[in-house]
C-alpha cells in the first residue's frame, strides 16, 4: 500500500490530517510536518497503523550435517 496524507480543510479553517499506509512513528512525523505548516495541533488520534511496524524479518537456517 502506498503512503498517503489526506488533508481536509473545513469551512471554519480547521485542518484534519489523516495518514494512510504509514506505519509506526513515521505517521507522527508526517502529521507533525503538516502541523508545523498550518499552525498548531489541537488533538491527535492514533490509528491501528501506528501500532504496526514496517520491519521485514528474514529467517536463515544453517544445517550442519556430521558424516
């Protein structure tokens, strides 16, 4: 899934930023970047993607045989 920022600006000027496909603390970095542009952050809701990691685990198995 691609990483996206969804930015909604309401009629009163309130800005809502949603991160989509950005896992772990990278989503907070992206949202804070937008918050610096628009001013201040009034609230924050962490999604389930925040609690996911973007790690890739590789498993290697060495088999040594005795003759």
